[in-house]
C-alpha cells in the first residue's frame, strides 16, 4: 500500500500540495482534519462541550461520515459548514481527546487500506497514523505567509492558538516525524513543492 504522508501546521500549504501530489501520482487524497471537523461540527450541533471527553469519544464512534471531494455527516453534505468559525474554535479541543484520536486514526487507516493507498495530510500522519509511509513530508511556512493564506477563515491569533494547542496536546501532538523531510513552502509555487516531493519517491 503506497502512502504519502504530508504533515504540518495550519496554513503551511498541506491541502493544496497534497491534492496536487495525489493528482500527479493518481492516488486518492484525504484531508484527515476533515474527520476531526466532522466530529467538532456534530458536537456543536448536539451541544456537547469540548471538555467532555467521554461524550466526544462516543460521538466519534457513532457518527457516520464519508470523506471525499464532498464530506457528509450522517448522510448530509456538510462540506461548506466545516470551515465555520464555531467549528474552527472547537476542533483543536476535540482533536486533543485520546478516544477521538484512536477512533479517527482507525478510520483513516481503514480508508487508505480500502483504496490501496493514498496521499494523506494532517498533523500526525507520518508520526502516528502511518509511521511506515513510503514518504513523509513536514511542510512549514513563515507566520506571515500562513496568516495570509488563512485570512478568510482564521485570524493570526486563531492560528497561534491552534499551533499552541496542537503542539502541546498530550496525545499525538504536532511534531516532525524523525524521518520526515521538512519543506518550507514560503514564496514557492505549488508545482515546485510537488516536484520536490515526487522526486523523493525515485
């Protein structure tokens, strides 16, 4: 099973680059963060407090979600709701719950296995979800570049808060996998970064 793991913080270019790599290699693509946003959206809708780990774990195991070009929650297309501010505020807390991560890592592995491989992007793909991935990449970018890329969805303060939460959580924190190649995307074209990643496969 061919898995390309692309990790990095918010605004580093993960989604754009990962989609382009998937297209270049003719592999399925998954944004693992969409799963966490689905659970966060479900929690917001049901009034579940992000500080209730047992309730969030139960929610993660029972919701039906389909991840692809469009994302569904219990059969409803919620793609356009996943970037709502209230979801963004809740997702880091949801992602910090050990039970939620265990369930969603299981789903991510199952998703890739069913498709015979994938380009997977997130924050712990190379370190936790697929530690034996064929190639592991960790994308970075300057704070200013990341804020510019995310300005329609999140403020610089939002990015700093999520960085802090993602990097300091007890379970699967945002880290650079030991054998990952670190690539700074600041000021670089998508094709340039994709070329570098694809070259790692040869």
